[in-house]
């Protein structure tokens, strides 16, 4: 039986920690949450030898273990608590070869915790170009560690790193320097009072709000060491940081040489253009246009194939299996419901592909810096940009990302406005409605449909910023925080990282959304296939009212009558008066209700309803899109017109149609007050704007 050790992967943001994690674990990784909190926990398994495996935990990025955010607190609490099941046998600290001085601060702190620590110097392929040379044996001696020089891009140094992890017992746990000299008297008395405890851990417990094994933070003995004022403790922390940097400077003077004549200045030239106060925004706008154009052009072929395949599969199920309830459930409920999700995999995969490329290349950090100029004017923290940008993937992690905003009011405003940004769950709704109501054609080479999608994204971001401005005035918040962001070097995206990100995000979308949609599709099919009263006498009633219809027309009329008088039809009819002024019929109403579980359920709901509601087997009406396009009112007028389509797009742009986001907002604000305000406020805005749009355009 093979043994398993715990390995903590630690590092500053943008040091390539994720690349190292991917190189070690490959596809053997999963994402969860830390117990009791919603901070992302990435973990994976790496086989070191026949009898030894490494359980690798990719900890949140942190600049030091003087925690100032919830993410950083996760790192500190794990490193201090030996009773934690994930407590590391060895720590792997990832540094960037171009920012070694800053990265070594965190390394020297972790060494003080007496955990066997390996230093990874990443992005080694850039050394020659930047004129950097390192004396590795000297650095190992001075830092009391073993060093792995790694290039994940060229897949160099990974096997050496694995060998060092396997041999972790032979790595020195001696600290790099003695930081107690910043206040000898204070630390000596601390040592005498707690002779069995490690000094640096005690210091972290006293100056930070972290848990530490069995030590009671409120015990009288510890309390007496808290007699120092907050300012005195801060001063000591500053002294400690200065002392560490003095040590690091001395080490790097001997161990690192930088020939500035070889270093290229391309980064500053790119930055001057990409963060320019005019050209920066123009370039970002152009990149967005290209992304949305590509999403439509590249994804159209696989989407059409998937759409037709699921339509054929439903027909095949009906032909092969014996007629009956189970066959109908499978063809009209399960296949149609799953098809309503799977059809959007190409476009969602392409969206995540582009986001991943922008992040990997280093450009996304420039976008965040650029948008900070806009944010400040609306009373948001510059750090609010990160949740708003990441909200394009999903509002849930975006709301969680607000934890690094120090001001509670700024954080609250960001939490409340983040759901306005267009997330991937809205994408299926937007795509199907745009395809139905926006005509084909182009303007300056960009299709009308791609332009509409981009306008919806801009509308979402603009609404978030405007809502923040209003909330800022209402809550009277004054922004005092400073925006600090890492500007990583530009680099060609690593295909492995991009591929793993796209695979992980798309898989999450399909399986998380798929479970909900499949369950709701089955429930909807049952509710649409059964009903009280007239439902059971449909054939008699329809035949008596329409004696001159052909056999096919009669079957279709019976199916429509049954759907209208089914349990789901009764629900739809009940809410129809409220949504009719928006241009929606009772079927769309059912979609609005069910999509509260998750926005993307809307398309699956309509796919199920239209599958149940039509007995016509005409090949042209087999796909989801064609069924929706053919839907008409009793007077023959089309349900999906430009007016009703724009109204529906605007409703979903503003509505809070996401149960999971409400739950996470409740968890982050520790109150039901804010999610309820959010739900009522966003729903009211969505209704009013959709109403105005339909009445104006009809």
C-alpha cells in the first residue's frame, strides 16, 4: 500500500503557481471549498514513486503570512494548525525569476514556521532574455533549502522538483534569520512564558486573528503580551519586514546577477499602449468585439450539429422503443432537457478559452488596472474590478472574490451589484433569443448578432457600475482603500493551462447545470403530461370543436390542448396576466419560473415544453430553435418577435434569476436582508425595463 504525504503549494499571485500545480497533477485534480468557508480549494494527486504519492493543495495566492484578507487567512491557519488533516509535510514555495526579491519575503516567513520548505524558481526560460543568472548552490546554502529551477512552458525541472518533494525529510528546517532581534526583551519574555511553543508561531497568534493548535488566544498569559497597542504591533511587523528584506538583499547581492543591457524593454512599451487613457479602452473594446464575433462564427457548426443530433436522437428513441410513458419521458423530457444544455457547450467553451488566454497572457491584469480609473468615479473600490470581471464566468465565485476588499461598505456594494454582470448562465438564453429575433447581416464586418451579444455584456457591466453609484450615494460610503494589483510579465499562454481551465470550467457548467436541468426537465415533463378535468377528455373536446381537421392537424391540436390544460399549463396560465404586458405567453412564463433555479434552465424548459406540445413530426421543426421560431399565438402571430425578444433579453440582463447566487450572498453578508433586497430590487428593475422595451417596440 502506497504512502501519501501532504504538500502545500504556496506563492505570491502571478508567480505561475497554477502552472506548477497543473504540471505536477495533470488531470488528477479537483476544486472544492475549505470546510465552513467558500474559498476555493484546489487539490490534486501526484505520483512520486511506486510507494509514495503526494496530495498537493494549491493554496490561495498571498504576499506574506501577515494575513489581511480571508484568502490569506486560509493559508496562515493551515500552516499553524498541526492538527489539520491537510497540514503540510513539506511546503513548496513558488517564486518568479523576475521578482525573486519580493517572493522571498514569503519564503523566509514560512521557513520560520520550521516546515521543510522547497523553493521553486519558476519561468526559468526567461532568464537569458532578461539577463538574469543565479548561483543556485550559494542560494541553497544561504536560504537553508533546496531549490528547483523550473520552466513549466518547456516542461523543465518538474522531475527534479518531484525528487526534492520525495526527499523532503532531508531538507533543513532551520530559519533563514533570527527575527526576534527586532525586540529582544519582548521575545525573551514570550519565550520564557511559553517554553514549549515555537516563538514565531506565537508571534503570529498575538499579532493576527488566526487559530493556533491548542493555545487559547484569550488565556491570561497570552493576554499580557497583547498589552502592546495596535500601532506598536504594526511597528514591530514593519521592523520584521525590513529585517527580512535586508537579509534578502544581502543574499541576492551574492547569488543573483542581472545584466540590464540584455534585458528587453518590450513590457513597458506594451504597457504604454495597452493601459493608455484612450487607446487602452479602444483596444479592449476591439478585443471584446473579436471575441463575440468568434464565439458566433466558430461555434455555429458544432452547435448546429449538436442541435440536429439531439433532435434525431429523440426521434430514434420514439421509433426504437415501444410507445408508452417511459419512451415519451425519455424522448421529450430527458433528451430534450439535456439537449438544451449540451447545445451551448461550444460557445461556453470558446468564452472560457478567450478569458483563459487573456489571463494567461497577462493582459487581464492590465484590463483590471485600466477599469480602476472608471470604478473610482462611482464610489467602488479598485479591487471591485476583479469580482465584476470574474462575474462574466459566474456570479458565485465573483461574490466570493470580494473578500479582499477591506471596507465593509465597499464590499457590500460590490456584492450587491456583481450579479448585474453577464455570467455564463445567461449566455444560453441570450444566444437562443438573439438567434431567433436578431436578423442575420453585418456592420463593418461584425454580425448584428455578435454586436447584440457584446452590447448585452456592456449593458450588464454598465448597470453594475450605475447601481454602485446609486448605492454609494444611499449608503454614504467614502472610499479610503488603495488599489494594488500585480502587473505580470507578458507571456504566450501555455496550452496545457488553457486546456485544463476550459475543460474544468465547461465540465463544471455541464454537470452542475446539467443535474438541475435534468431534474427539472423530468418534473416538467410529468407536469406537462398529466392534468385534471378537461385534460383527460382532450380528444373528445378537440374533435367536437374541429371536425374538419386532417389527422396530423388534429393530433397537433390535441397535444396543444393537453399541454394548455396540464398542471404546468395551469401554472403558466395563472401567471400569464402579469407577464403578458412584457410580450410573453404562458409557456415563456413557465420558463421564467423554472429558471429561478438556474438561468440556463430557461432554454431546457422551453425545449421540454415544445417537445411535449407538438405532435408534428415534420423534420424542419425538430430542432429547439426551429420549434421556438414556429411558435404562434391562437391568432397566428409569432410569439418570438423583435419586441418580445428584446424584452426577454433585457429581463434576463437585469433579473436576479439565480437561487445559488442568493444563497452565497446570504452566506457572505450573514443576513437574509441583503439577498431579499437584491432579489426584489433586481426583479422590479427587470420587469419595468422589459415592459418599457416591449411597449415601445411592438
